[in-house]
């Protein structure tokens, strides 16, 4: 049977997962509603097979329906209506308002109800400074892709929010995911027509109406536009430019009360979700302890690592021994070419590259063989499917040199990665070196979360493990080994699904030092969907539990093995196993605390915990010379991504306790490991 074949997952553990899900449901529902995780509506496809009627496509950007007749209008010559979509954004909306006030210009802000409810003060400021408010629906949903009832709810909730926050209603509407009238498809036009029948003015872009998102780029563009405007050019709101009655009208008292009730309900739901998640007394203490340890050892690592033999040397000095690079590959046609070309472009001059095709059913072998035919440094070995460990052992058998680098088939090396990776071997006690793995495909929320996890979690952990001499894992994406050390522990084992962790633990127990080299950078492709992420982390976690159990005797051993067991394994059991297992119970207690205890105190605890997390994130990103841009996703990561990781650990643990076997779960590759590099992100050194 193929070692990569899928097997059915065990079923006996699902009641525990449901318990965890029930405990976290309220927080997930709130976050899902606010951030489109639940009930999200995908925008209409770019291709429009049934456009709106010709009178809409050829008309102006402001559209209304009077007695069934479509009427449209354009701004007069020399008049431009500035409009802003989404938000209000707590960062850029104030900056835009300051800019408009500086130039004495009024504009129209199409706000989403959900964001307006969270930032009521900004809504009030927009109204107070004479700008016009419009609706961008409640969740920025594509009304053309929603039901009629959902569309009505989106508009109604937004009106309630505006009534509660600013005391007004609006008759201006911009449909999300539309720009100009000729871009309206039939479904979107039908939604627009229904709204127009209810009295809305539909405002698109074009014909004197300028459309901007609330972003830094939009701010710069508007600033330049205002600076360069001519003396006869006027910037105004939509209705003022068309000499129509104002788009915002005072809301009735009853409507204001209803809006205030909605705002209170949303604020209460937010407090409930926050409190349920972060009233974590035991978990908070453990997490705080972990942060203290990581901070302490990261600082110490920065100071001490440069004094080690072979560290910090120039490319022309230090260790320059020849190396063998082994690339196990199974159905890696999407990324294998980029991987091999990055290895061939290495600045290290003495390299043997061995590609072991483990029975691929796609074009992996053909691609690798074609590259090898043009470069004698490469050889390609094809074998029947036997699993990753067997493929690595095959490469080890054919290795010519004493330093062996093992990488995944989707990993892309930076040119100097090999040189930096082997420098620690100047110390004869070092048996293995972990490189610095970075997420290449960071586009999207899931990619940003994994990027933060790699930098904050994995790499900070490795700095600590380096100093404590208890490194549990040299990642499969980038790791270097002494061939002597590999042979002494019998090569790669097939006992676990985490062959890299199993091997690293065996090396530590054999007395070899395993260190971390931050300058050796490789880019890997992270899962691009929650389903793929679940599969990957389920295999990692289950395999790590297998390896921890296999090497459990290290707890009572002496010497380097005992040091690894009492430091490394204790850390893994405490922070990567026990803490997630306690999460459902602690979360249930958090619900009780929120409902019957001091919610304000709970909020303070949560804010303090978040501040610690943000501090750790900033420090870790700075150590890795990464930008701080993805930090905005960290609160979302703590609410959603962390819960997913908890469930993975729970499922893996119960699977192990039930004695079930887990088959190989291979991630579907898309060849996006170099996505960040392709967008011109600076390379870290």
C-alpha cells in the first residue's frame, strides 16, 4: 500500500471536539460575523455574462428608479465628488478627515454597518464635519450574491447603526464589489434595483465621482489630487454636486432608540466573546511563563550566538566543506523546479544535489531529470513509493560528502543559505543545524497567521532550544547534518509521521549538539486553506506525540539525553500538549466568569495578555528583520487560529490514546513558496 495513501480518521474522539467547539462557539460566531468567517458572501466573478440594462451601463454613476423608470446623472463639468468606501477605519479615516478639513473639502463616506458600530466616534465626526454618510451594507457583502432577505437585512442593520451612532438615516448606497455602472451584472443590478425601489440613490464611480478605499495609498492619492487641483475645480459631496437634497436625514426618535439598542447588543456580544476567550487563569499563567522564557533566551541568544565557532564569518571564510543536498519528492511538480534552481544558484561552490523521486504520479521526475541533464552536480533517483523517511535514507546512501542537507521538495533556498547553514559545524560537537524557515505565500489572512506563527513561535522557540541544548526538531524544510551523526543513530526512522522530530530527538539523546542558524533562510509554501492546514498540523502534532513517546526514557537518562528530556520534552508536554488540552475546560470557566463576575476586570486581563503577545510579536519580527505589517492580524489569530491549533492537539492526543493509526497527509502544493520574493519583499540577512 502506498505510504502516501489517505486513511480514514478515527471517529471516537469527536464528542471531545464538539465539547471544545461548544465552549468556543460564542467567540467564534462573533469573530466570524465581524470578519466574514461565517456567512461570508463571495464577490461576483469578474466575467459578467449578463450585464445590466443599456440605460444603466451608458448612464451616469448616480442611479435612481422613479415609477419604474431608470434615471441617472453625472457630475457637472469641473465638479468632482470624492467618495470613500468601507470602514470607518480607525487609522486612515481620521487622517482623511484631517486632510479634507485642511483643504476645506466635503466628501461622501460609504461606511459598513459593522465597522460603524465599532467606531461610533468616527461616524459622529464624519457627520459633524459636514461630510455625507452613505451605506456600504453591514458587512460589505456582495448584494448580488445574497438572498433578498439577507440583502434587506444588510441595509436595515446599517440604517439602525447610523441612527444609533449619528442620529441619521441615509439614502445613498454603494454596492460592494462594483465600480462603474457598466460593471454591474444582472444579479447586482437586480439588487440595486430593489434598493432603488426602496428609495436609495445608487452611487457608482465615473462621471465625476471618484472612488477611494480607506487606505494609505488612497490617502496619498487624495492628498496629491487636492494639492494639484485647479482654481476652477470643485470637490464636493455626491448630492451637493448634483444639487440634490442631502443624502442624510435625521432619524426619528424611535429609530434612534432601536439603533442604540443594536449598538449595545453588538458591544455586549463583543465583551462576551472577549471575556469567554481570555478569562484563562491557568492558561494565562502558562502562556506568560512561556513568554518570559522566550524573551530571556532570545536576548541571550542574540548576544552569545555570535561568539560561537564559525558564526558571523564572511562568505569567503569559515566552513567551506562540500555538502550533499537530499531532496525527497512526491508529486511536487508545482514547486520542484523553483527548489532545484534555487539550490543550483547557491553561492556555496561544492555541492552534490540528490533528488529522490518517491514514486510520484505527476511530472516531478521528468522536471528534475531535465534539470539534472544540464548540470552534473545533480542526480535523480527514482524508487517505488516508500515514504519520506525511506526517500531520505536513499539519498543518504548515495551521499558523497560528510555534511548532508535535507530539504522539502517545495523549499526555496536563498543563495547564501547553504553557506550559513553549515557554519556551526566548525564546532565538532554539533551534529545538526536547523535553518530559518519563512512562509513564502503570505497573501491572505491564513498566510499572515502562519507567517507570524513561524517567526514568533517556531523561531523564538528554536533560539531557546539552541541555548538550552534541547532542540526537538530540525525542520524538514531546511536542516543540515553530519553524516557520521546520521549513521550513528541509524538514519531516518519510519516509526513516526514526524521523521524530522524523531531524528532530531535521537541525535540529542546520542550526545550531539543541535543548534539554530538564523541566517540560513529558506522559503516554504504554507497551507493555503484551513483544510490543508488542518491536515498538515494534525500530522505534525500526531507525529510529534509519537516521537515524544518513543523518546520518553530521556526524562530519566543522564548526560545530554537527560538534559534533552528534562528540558525539551518537558517544554513540549507542558506548553504544546497540556495547555491546549486544558483549553476547553478553561474556556467553559471563562463563560461562567463573564456572565457572573466582573467583565471589566476580564477585559483588562485580556488587554494585558494581548499587549504581551504584541510585544513578543514585535520583538520576534525585529529579530528576524521582518516588517510589522502583519501584526494587525494577531488579535484575530488569537481568537480563530489558536482555537484551530487547540483542536488539532486534542484530536491528535485522543487519536494516540485510542491507538488509532494515522495515514500520511500530504499538502496540496501550488508552487507559491516564492510568492513573497516575487513581490519584491526584502530578503532577511
